[in-house]
């Protein structure tokens, strides 16, 4: 899959150049959150010839997909804009998916409705990585409670709060992400005031988010519609072979 993505992203960039569109096109490459646990949650996909466990690569981060640790939520984020954004630079400020809309709006010269869109315009950082950038909190919560259960029973479970330096996890751990990116040492006892601030910020975020959870009593579908449609097509007209288009 990685080889396929690499090849096709390369084809896309080649076509942008051939069509002379690269100067007016912003290319963003990112992924879904977290390294998969292979369905088992253990992250082991087999054994090496010498008998060692063959594990998914997660860059030394703690947690896999479904975790609120760094390894469960961090994703790659590459931006390319030929002639407008200097290449080959790393920007270490924390950001998230909610920043993409304000950034694209700024690029297009479109105003963002005040109070209706969260996130920040990342364009100043992309153009000048050392531009002043106020710290902020980012929240993660794994909302996988059973249908019909009250979300309030799960507020203080499976959550984390991240600022530029620290990650506060599930009320029991605080990690210094700048000095300990692998989350190996819990420093919660050393920063009680920060923990209190992060906990209060998360509580405030939850109270603002909770009214938006309006379909918690909606019944789950007894089937998976996409699977049913695939099976129906397979048994009737069949699945045609995919033919690569001529670009």
C-alpha cells in the first residue's frame, strides 16, 4: 500500500507540472490517525526469520490507533506549494485537522465565519516557521461507548490534552513531549498547577461539546450497507476490473 501511495502521489505531482498547475496548487499530504494494531491491538504482524516479533512501525511513539497517546493521534502533514512555500523545512508547532479549513480559506481569500469555525490559519507558519505562535490546548477523546449509554459516563475516560510541550492523559499521567517524545516517564507529580489547568480546560471543552451529541439513542444498523451492496453487485453484474485512466 505504501508503494502504491508513493507511486500515485508522484504521478499526481508529475501531472501538475505537465499541466503547469503547480504554481497555483497547494498539495497537502496527510493520513488517518494512528498506526493500526492489525485488528488485534497488539501491533504484531508476524515473526522475523530469526524468531523475533515483527511489529508495526510507530516511530517510537506510545499507543496505536484507538489510543489517545501520541502514537494514536499523530499524523504526517506535508504541504507543498511550488514558488510560494520554501521546501525542506520542519515546523514543530502543534496543529490539527481543524486548522485546515481556516488555512485554505486564507489561501483563497475567503473570510471564515466568526464563532462558527474552530482552528487557526497555518499560513503564517508555513511561510515563516519562526513567526510568533501562542500556545494552545488540543483535545482527544475516544468516544466509543455503547449505544444508549450516557456520554457523561465517559467524560473522564480515554481522553488526553496536548499543548506544545506536554500531554496529559486520562487524569493519571503527564508527559514532557519535547524531552520525552516516547512517553516513558510520568511527570505528573512535578507539575500540579499545569495538570489542574489542563483538566479544567478539558472540562470546559467537554461542556461545550456535550450538547452536540444529539444522536446517542439512534439504533445501530443491523448490517453494513457497503458490504451488502458489494455482495449484491458481486452476485449480479459482478465487479469489473479497474482500468487505469489515461491522464
